[in-house]
C-alpha cells in the first residue's frame, strides 16, 4: 500500500471519529426534551436563559461557563428566589439549567447542570443569536 493511501485512510478515520463526537455532543444525555419546559408565561424572548439559585453550589460554575462561551450580558439569568411558583409552573425543577429559546418563543434546547462549553457553543452557533 502506498504512503498516500495510508494517509488518506488515516485522515478519513479521523474525520469519521470527529463527526461521531459532534453527533454525540449534539444528542448528549445532558439535554432533555424541550417539551418538558414551557416558558411562555415568563415573558422571555429568543436567546439563552440561565436558571440559578442563591443556594446552588454549582450555579457559579454555570454562570462562569455562560460568561465565557456566550459573553457577559448575552443571556438572561433568572434566580429561583425571584419567583419560585412561576418557575415551577414552567417546568423548571432543578438548577442550574440553561434553556435556549427560539425566535418564535419556543424552547429549542434544555441543558441540565453546569453546561458543557462545547455543547453551549454548538447551541450558540445553531441559534445564531
């Protein structure tokens, strides 16, 4: 087998592995069905919403990731303490939680826990906000 053929096989294998990793990240277990969260009653427009709580130990980490990936001021933060009844009615049952709202006011994606920076970047690119 020639050196060129070996290189092509290696490059092809690397491309396949990268494609699989991207697909796995997009369909990862850290998201849940957007249908389980309904934010229409909270008056939020398109973009990213980070739900936090003052007593949540990992919410500061989630905020740091959101600041680093999305940029400060490029997302809305809603604290549980501000209106727990409204958040419960909206299906927010844990924090930290990042919700991606679409242009038509629908929930596009839900990321539980401290968001993975790669997954959050992918959501930012997909959303084009």
